[in-house]
C-alpha cells in the first residue's frame, strides 16, 4: 500500500512539468541592468491615470569589421503601480539599476497611417520591479575629479 501511494505522489509531481501549454503560465519578461538616462517622470494617461515613465541605457558591444564597437541601447519603461511610482520618483539620472519588466509587442493597426505610432510595431515594457545597484556620483564629486 505504501508503494501505491508513493507512486501516485510521483505521478502528481511529474505533471507539474507537463509540456502542455497553459495560458496562465505564459510570460514575456525582460531583465535589464543599466543606468537611468534621466530622472523618472510622472505622467497621466488620457483617462487621467497616473504613471511614471523612465528609461534605462544598456551598453552593448557589437562586432564590426574593425573590431568591437560599443553601442548604447535605450529602453523606455512604464510603471502604473502607485507605490512603485512614489519610489521611482526618488531615483536620479545616472543611478545603476536592475529592472524587471513585462514585455508586450503590439502589431501595427493596418488602417492607421504608417508614420503614426499606431501604424508601427510597438514594444511596451511595463515595470515590475527595480533595485538600485549603485547611486550616481554627486555633482560635487564629479567636479573634483575633472
């Protein structure tokens, strides 16, 4: 009897790793480590809902014919969480952060003008979490080091 209940328990736990797709577990997440390009900015939607917009710069090395070329990629994130918004507004330009964001790709509206945002493919990064890794240097410290 013990072996019967033990094998039943194994069957249940093995189903947790099923290859069957489940919509509730689908995820598209982006993890970023970079610096804030400017102070996070408070904005409002058309329906007067408050959100914070901020951008993170990440450094990449792109191989070229001459060698490796450093480039910067800018990621624009939006936060609709009121408690996170209060924290985000305290952060300053140059802060090194680790951020997690949900990634949403919106296809263009076929009836919209191709030059308008609605007529182009859009990527939305919705803020999930942020951690400060290093505060920016103060202006007085920067002035002394130059």
